[in-house]
C-alpha cells in the first residue's frame, strides 16, 4: 500500500485537486471517522437490547453485508465520479432533465433530522465527561446510575444548554476551518478508544452473569424477529455506515482515483461491525449481572457503563477518558453529517461557508431544541405516539435512509449502468474487482431496491 501512496501522491488526480485525501490510509481513516460514532457506542447496544438481542444482531449483520455494503460502494462511486456535493453530483451524472438531484435535497433534510437528535445524544456524552469527573455516577447500583441519567435528561435547562454548547463547539470547528485538524486528532485517538473498549469487555466478561449476557447477544431467539425488528436492524445498518443521505457521496468526492473502493468499504464495514460488537460485549454482561433492563432504550449505555467502570481500579479516571474519547468520536461523525447541508448551501446557493454554517447551526438550534426537551417540557407532545426525539430517530433511520438507499441503488442499477459502475470499482480495469462489480451490480439492480422496499412496507405495517 505504501508504494501505491507515493506514486499516487506525485500524480495530481482531480480528487487531489479538490483538496482530497492524500493517502490511501487517510481515506480509510476519514471514512471510518464518519462511520464510527454514537451509532456504535450508543445506538447499537440500545437497539440490540430493545429488540431481543442475538436475533436482531444477526439480521443487522445480514443487512449490513447484503444491503448496506453494496449501497455504500454505490454511493462512494457516485461521489467520486461527480466530485461535488450530492445535488451537483447527481445533476452531473443523470441524463438531462431527470430529477435525481432531488435525492440530494432529501438527503439534506435527512441530515437536519438526524442532527436534531444526534446533537442531543452528543450533549449527554459531553455532560457525562463532567459527571464522570465528579465521581457521582461511579456505581453498580441501577438506581443510582438511572437517577443520574434521569436527572440530566429531565432537566430542560441542562439539556438545552449542553446541546447548544455542542452545536456551538461543532459550529466553531467548521467556522474556524479546522475540520481537518480535528479529523487528524480523531484518527490518533481512536485506537485508545478501541483499547478502552477491549478493557471494558474484559471486565464485563469477568462478571458473575457474563454467560447470560453473551447468550443474550449471541444466541438467537428467532421468535423475536418480527417485521419491525428487521426494519430497525436495516435502519441501523444504514445509520452506522453513514449511508443513504449523501454523507458517503460527499466523502466519495474526496476519494482518490486510485483508491480501491470495494476494499475500503469492506474494511470500514468490518471495523464498524467489530467496534459495535465490542460495545455489546462490554455492556450486556453488566446489564444482567447488575440487574439493568436490556430494554432501557436510549438510556442503556449511560446507565450501564458506569457500573462496569465501578468494578476496576482507577475506574473514575478511566471513565472520564472514555467519555472524552466518545465525545471525540461523536464529534467526527457529527462533522460528517454537517458537511452535507453546509456543502450544499455553500456550493449551490453561493453562500460563503461561514454563512452556510451559521444558517445550519441556527436551524439546528431550533429543531434540535425539540429533541432536547423531549424528556421534560415536551414529554407529552407526541406525534404518532413518539416524542420529537424518538420521531426524528425513527423517521431518519427507518424511512429516510432506506428510501435514500433505494434510490441510490436504482440510480446506479438502471441509470448510471454497469459499464461506469464496474469501471469505478476496478479503477478502469486496473484492479481485479470485476467479479465483485458484477455481483454488487446485480444486487443493486435487482435485489436491494425490492428488498429494502419490502422490509420497509412490512416493518411500517403498510401491508
Ligand atoms: N454513522 C455515524 C454513527 O454511527 C452517524 C452518521 C454520520 C450518519 N453521518 C451520517 C448516519 C450520515 C446517517 C447518515 O454514529
């Protein structure tokens, strides 16, 4: 790979001209930086717990490999071919007059919905750095950790201020133009987060009821796999790989022309699945040992992680480190989400980047606040039986991202065509990815759109 890097660095590809990534490893790390975030540490454990454990995990892994991975390859290929924001890319690649660029517009809306609840979860993680430092939450007593989390989310002022703080922090990074620097820091710190997760797994596995936790996570009870469980698992697969709304198309636009797309996406996917697995192994043995409810919902990680840390020497300090690293991972993912609306407003509306950033932040403060208040002031304000927080989470993962996936698959399968797709996956025939290209193209053209649609219609009980 090193040899590849030097030859490519001396050749000015269009991707480099667009200030793209400069090394093959850089591409991998940056893509991973978008994929790995609270989806791994927070959403995966909570959904696995809420949907019955191993059966859900199995469907999630299948959905990741069979549906999300092909769509990810498609999305990145389109981005690299278009080399612009999603709207412009789709306009360039589609035949004249066909409105595929609307997908870019839908993606921008999806980004706002996701950011509206994601920013609140990031806010909890930031707040937990402070809580961890105070020592108040270091306990294996469910009542103590649940009360601490409850106190945070049911306090409207704290929830709002932490969220606005997070938005100001992310906005600051974008306004100062130091995104690249932050990504570089993320890259360096990720291995430490990984080590900490491994340590947590070791601690959790030594607990009394570790076996029960592992059985929950790895021994499927097929009777628990309902249509809505399948939809949730598929939505999670999309969410975790950051696909279906233009983030990966935007990242693809920075990909170098000599980057091996199938290899990169497979690596990102594998790493992303493994990190989630570690989070699961760290959490579920503790859930059963200390008597937490696996179905605790979005609170799950926040109430169980302190219990694991309470079992080890220097637990308090290590827990602070854990939440700092989780904050950084979340920041990387959030920046990749922000990139979509900011790039669209900047490149399409001709606004300066600061103006685009400020407008995005302003809208997020408004919309996001409804998520922040979902466990306090707005707890009874429900649409379709869900608070704004739950609704944004549900609609984005279970509807918008899958619909985005359907259109990406249809576009590549029926409009862009095999010729161009195969040239993209093989870098104009230089790589031996011909068979992969054929198989993935077949999936995109015939299988993915129908499968995603069916899962959605069944899961949403449309029929
Ligand atoms: N994948 C990220 C996570 O797991 C979240 C994320 C970043 C995302 N960009 C996205 C989700 C785009 C959907 C679409 O935390």
